């Protein structure tokens, strides 16, 4: 009977990071490739003002001796070319899905709330 390993696979760790942080990473293992990994135990995402290098230094500290390197990906699946703020990195996922970071312009058939409220008052008088 096979014993179940405690810990995560690299794929599971990468998915935990994506679910929590909102961006994809890929790890290059150092040494034995099937050794279990500790879970990504952070209850909330890192601050948007942090840079990727801050996130790596703080949040990947438990994994430093287990990996040769980590690649962080933009929303278009390209590796980040330089250190960026996490907010900008996360925005790249929105942009890759929706094509722009700009809010949608109002539709022509939308009536501003204030003018609709004023019309309603006039009718009731």
C-alpha cells in the first residue's frame, strides 16, 4: 500500500499562488523533483503596492532552498521582463481578458440617476 505524501506538488503550489495572488508563476525545482512542498499559507493577497521582488523575498522565503528559480507571468502568458508592482501585474490579467483597463463608456440608453430622480419628482408634483 502506497503512503500518501504530506505537502503539495509543484503544480498544486502554483495553483494555490494563482488563486490567492491573482498571477501565474512557474518554479524550477532544485534537487529531487517529487519532494512534497509546504502549502502557500497566506490568507490574503500581498499588497498591490509591493513589487514582484518584495513578494518573492517575503512570500517565497519558505521555498528558497527548494527551487532554483521562479518565473512570474503577465496576463498574456509572457514572463515579466522586469520588476513591477503587483497591482500592475494583476491588471495585466484583466487587460488580457477584457482588452483594456479603461471602464466601459456609458451606454446611450442609460439615464443618469440624478436626472431620472428629478423626472420622477416632477411627475409626482
